[in-house]
């Protein structure tokens, strides 16, 4: 009978060791998988524009929605459509990059096609954008692919929109800082 006890003890040790290793591997996998999730961009709260800080350039319509852009970080292009629907806007490219943040003013026709970026996204989230009085003035939709590339699209009730396509986390954070600076010019009635 003394021979059975060491065999049971070895089996029990093997089972406990195997279980511990398996649990450790699962914990490591979950930690690595959860750390790949990009940080959630802040929802902009649109309020009256403040005084412009040094090194920043304010872009936007003469009235309404404005954005503060760090001039040293971006190449800024401005343009307008020459046929209806009339749209005025800005394209912001980080220096040394082909990524683009598009800011458009004016009503646009919505595209009814299914957006493959949303379809293939690992995560998609839609949130309301409030003004400083707490009223919803638009929506903010963002997401990312399993590769970590991020996208974002903001639509405001007046027809203005802001978006960027699939970009790296670093570029997304740069674009998100511009989006977070959204403000209304003092002449605006919004």
C-alpha cells in the first residue's frame, strides 16, 4: 500500500502544475490581448472659442465650428466645391505623412453603401457630442481594426463633418487633439 501513495502524489503534483501553467498562459494571453486595444478618444464638448494660444492656427468658417491646429505639426489645405452641394473644407496632413483629417462644412449627400472599414473593425463605438449646455449637437463614431489602425467620423447637426480613415495610433492621437479643440466662434448662434 505504500507504493500507491507516491504515485497518487506525483499525479496530483502533475495535475496541479499543469493547471497552474495553463492558468498562467491564459492570464498572459488576456493581458497581451487587452493591452492592444487603443485608448478611447475623448468626446469633444463644443463650447465658445477661447483666445488662440501661440503656435496654433484656428481654422473653420467665419462663423460656427472652429478647430485649433498646431501649425508646426500639419500641412493645411483649404478648398471648396464648385457645384452643388456646396461644401467648404480643410484637409490636414501630419508633416511627413499621407494620412488625412478632413473637415467639411455644408450639407453633404450621405453615401448609402456599406462601409467596409466598419464591417471589418474589431471594435466600433458611437457616442453623442454635447455642447457646453449638455445638449446633443452631433454624433461621434470611431473604431479600430485588429491591426490597431483607427478611424473616426463626426457628424454635427448643421451638416458639418470631421473624419479620418485608417491611421496609426500616433496619427489618430494627433488628429484627436485637433478634434477635441472644436469650438464655436462668438458670432455663431449654434
